[in-house]
C-alpha cells in the first residue's frame, strides 16, 4: 500500500521519524511563534559530512530554486531538484522568501525569520514555522534536526481542511525524502563547496 495512504496510521511514529526523545523534547528556533500548534513534527538524520557541507543544500531550497530534493512533479512543477550548490541562493537575508509554490504570499511561502550560518535556520509564516538545526558530531558528521509546526486555521474551514489533509497524508513521506535528499547530496565529495558534479 502506498506510503501516502498508510502514513496517517503511523502518526506517532512519523511525527518523530529519526529523532530521539531528547531531540523531540528540545527547544528549536521559532517554537514560541506557534505556541498552540495543531501539527508538530520533529525529524532527524545523521549525515556523514560537516555542517558547512550540509548548510548550502538547506538554504537554497524552495520552489523553482533548488527544489526540495523530493518528487519533482509534486514539489517543483516537474523540474528536477538541484544536484549542485547554487551560488545565487547562498547568502540568505532575514525577510527573504522561501517559496513553496508559484504564487508567493504570506500564506503560500515562508520567510527567512532568523539564522546562524552553519548552525540553524528558521523559516516562518503567520500560521507555521519550519526550523533546522545542524549539530556537529565527531568524525566530521552532522546531526540534522528539523521541526515543522502548523496551526490549523479553523476560522477558514476549507483552508484548514486542505492543510490538515496535506500534512497528515503527505508531510511524512515528503519530509523523509527531503532529509535523505540532503544527506545524499551533502555526502558527495566536494558537495559543500560547489565542486560536486551535476547529477
């Protein structure tokens, strides 16, 4: 049975895929911006590359930018996600858009809310936050932790229902693919310095 259909049956597991109890319970940047989240998911993965080799792949993410390293038809209008570091997206600024779809607005795109280079990044919208933390590990590795918090806006029932279905059915398989896609790219020789070959 497709993962998109079975994911809701394993909600407790998929809301914390790959994350330890400590990571699930630890604070993340932006937690206070959505204090009463309807959806709160913390996922993590270990990457055999240092934070400075992982960071470039995160900051360049976005619709019609680097994509999301998942399924091109679903998240990037059919365009394949980038297999190389894109210099034009390597200098994020607070207030920059991180588009999720062709239309860019406060409801369809995140903004860079805050960051510390090679350490953590926070994207936010009025009803949600998407945060990243890069923890250096021995041996030049990185523990990458990400958290998505979303408040369903039931004052707009149709939008709330759409968001609920999107997250409960689609977020887990997509986010798992995002994390694995980042790992795959960051672990390539020269991946963090833009010298990795095109895929």
